[in-house]
């Protein structure tokens, strides 16, 4: 059994290219991000789930024909 690694809000911002806090909260509200765990009033994301979400969205973006 592997350990679950949790990513905090600041680490999430780094992984999303420095995205603004307000944009992240809006994405959470509109369910455009994986749902976080809320522990002690703070938000955490499971690293594996977040990595899968990022890869999925990169594939979607790569498949768009913008030309």
C-alpha cells in the first residue's frame, strides 16, 4: 500500500503556473478542478488525482485545433 501525498493550496498554484487564488476558487466552485479535502480549514488535493487531472487536461488542450 502506497502513501497518499497531499498537495496544499500554494503547491496547487505552482503546479497551475501561478494561477490566481480567486481563479482557483472560481474553478473549485464551478467544479473545474478535482474536489479538495478540507482539513482544519485548509484545502488539500491528492497528488495522484491532481496529476491525472492535469494530464487529462493537457491531452484535451493538445487535441484542440486552434489554427
